[in-house]
C-alpha cells in the first residue's frame, strides 16, 4: 500500500511539473513570440498556403508572398483555375517552383473530393499532394484547434536536448518523441506551446552555438551525464520531470 501511495505521489508530482514546463513555454510565447500574418488566421486553406511557402524558406521571406498569394487566391476555387506557368514564374524568387504545381493540384483535389473545404483529419491531409507530416499537423493545430504536436527540425532539436534524447533521424518522424510531447503538452494551449517551441528553437536553441544562457527553459535542459548515460529505453518524460524537480525549475 505504501508503495502504491508513493507511486501516486510521484505521478501527481510529474503532472504538476509537466504543467509548469508547458506553462513556461506558453508564457514566453505570449511575451516574445514572433508575429507573422499566418499566425493571425485559423483559416485552414490559408494555413495550407503558408505551409507551402514556408517549406525550406525562411519565415521572414514569406511574409509578403503569403499576403500576395492569399489576396490572389483567397479560396481553392480561384487557385484551381490558376495559370500554372505564371504561378511557377511567381514562385521563382522563392525557389522550389514545383510548389506551384502542387498547390494547384491540391486545390483541385479539395474541390473534387471535399467541396472546396480542407479536411480536418490527419490521414486525409497527408493524402493531399506534397503535404508532409509537420504541415498536416500544423494545419490541424492552428486551423482546427486539434491538440497535436507540431514537430519540425527546430522544435525537435529543442525537445531532444531538453529530454536528453539522441539526435537520430528526422525529428518529425520520431514516434517516441511525438508520444512524449503528446504526454507533456498543455491541454488548453497546444497552439501557443507548439509556436513557443518553434520560436525558442529559432531564437536560442540553434544547431550550432545555442544561446543556453538566455534560453527561457534552460533549467529544464541540462541533463547531467548520469541521466544521459541511462539506457535509451529509460529516457523520456519521467527522467525529464525528475530532472526538473532536482534543479528546482518548478519553483520558478
């Protein structure tokens, strides 16, 4: 009985630490998060346009093209009628001109199969031409309010560092990482948590020379060698939360 009570207390403590970590990310985002026009909309189709433009392109370079594209093709019906060669030419300065072909093809699929509406199902979104796992999850979260992690290489790098995970393979296809994030995400602030992680990764948790001294979640990150030396199957949320308790992150 005592052992069961101890386990219950540990679990309750983990839940509390989980909430405090996600709250730290969310609070930082509200105070310092980047402002982009696609973050001001919940229109799933407009988010599709944004995600297409953002692929392998810096966000600051996408602001004006996004506004122009939304102005030209505010709905799939107009995009389906677009002149593909001209749209390719328009995409020229951004690179990856084949995005023009995929966008028009996607618009036609939306009209033929979904009456011009964006599907709100992950499997259906992934079936759209050229839409990857990160973009599909971003549309679900930001457009439909679904509580799903948005993990790209930047936020995935931050999470792997915080959790003490090995950097093996693309973060967006790391099922174990995805499952852990689903566990620790805030129930009510998934959007802000996801965007906060993206912005923390961009501002502090860079691939080289990360700015750890100013990182808002630095106390949650520096797992010591003893924890990093654990067998991989014992790493994850439980180790992460115990580390938070040890460094006193919960009290800040």
